[in-house]
C-alpha cells in the first residue's frame, strides 16, 4: 500500500511513522508513506496556500490552486482508490471504514487547516471525507496519523500475530473482553479461573459473554445499532 499525505505541516506528521508498528510496516515494505508540503505547490514568492474568505468572516481558507497542482501531479503517476479529506464534518471513522481502506492499494489524504479548504476542492477531487470525532483540531494532520495507524495495522504481515487485529474492539461491533497476564494472583486479586483451565471452547464462550456484557454497560449504542 502507498499513502500520500498532503499537508502544510509535514514535520508534524513524521514522528508517528518513525516508531512502533508503523515503522515496522514501512521497514518491511508493506506500506510506503509520503508527505507532500503544500507550500511547494504555491505560485507566489511567499509560498502562500491560504487566503481570506469571499463574503467575509473570521479564518483563512486553503486555496484550490496548490491542492489542484499537487493532486494532479500524484494522479499522473498512479491511480488512487480514494482521495480522503480529513474534516470535522466528514463521516466518523470506525472499524468498518478502517477495514475497507486497508484493502486498497493507493490513498491520498488531504489535511485540512485554517478554516478548511475551498469547497471546490471537495467538489472536484475528494472522494471520501473522514472525521475522527466530534471536536475540532488545529489541523487534519493528527487525524491523518490516527487514520493511517488504524489502516496500516490491518495490512497482512504488519502485526506479529495477524489474529490479534481480528479480536480488537469493534471488529464484531462489540468491545473487547477483559485481558490478563502473569501473575495469576497479585496481592489477592486473582485471574478468573476459567482463563487458567485450558478449556479453550469454554474460554472463548467466557470471552464472548464478557465482550457482550462490557458493550452493554459501556456502549449500548453498538448493540442498538445491530439489534443485539
């Protein structure tokens, strides 16, 4: 998979990809991530990429021309499955979206900034708009990093145990059950006996019951959504 991220702050994005699972995925050549500084596509000496809103109002707007040039240059080199715009009014990222995007080959992610992008960018180039929650950040860069993490960890070969992602919260519209490790008894706080029994069918049944109960208590909306 190849991911191209268009941003006015590439330096803000590089750190998440230099450690842990994302770095291992890049080192294994399972994914390549490329940052494109939008200011490199500005046509004036000041490298300006934003301007005042037509009609007045607070906040600057990202101009269409630099974004147009960057996207067209990328599209001239390869076909892209999606051009994603990170924006608070996009569809809220969930596990289903991450699963779908992890199957694609080439993605462009456009990071919003200031008051957002000229609407014509959204009309002409963007194929999917994604939000990571009902709040506003200073820009789309952190949201893009979250999206990339959610996608990349699902690519086969990225995780040491590929079944691990299949048991994450939300994969089956349930929260994950409680997990435990050594010691089995810590100051009188014991691991549930079923997990020490070696009876794997019973263990799986316990985990399913715990996942359902935890979801019912903490996220009943997930059960309502699926009529569970």
